[in-house]
C-alpha cells in the first residue's frame, strides 16, 4: 500500500490517525478499537466492514 495514501487516511468515525498492521493487512484505529481490512491493496473504510479488536490486541497497542 502506498505510504502517501496511508498518510492521508483517517478513521471514518473519529477522524484519528490509522496505524498499519501489515501482517494482518489492516488499518487500526486505536481510539475506536477497530481494524479496517485492506483487500487487494485497497483499504475498506466502511465501519460495517471493520472488526472490533480483541482485549489482547488492544493491550498490545
């Protein structure tokens, strides 16, 4: 995924900065505790498509 795109993407709910989890191909919002999928190098920025982070994942942030 292009770094320039990552620099301008924000969480659609809270507008905070997103962090990349390249291993899982996801964009992470630490504030809302959501992970947005990246499919075929395209971020899916729909809240309905995001998954909630587990307590272990939240603590690891």
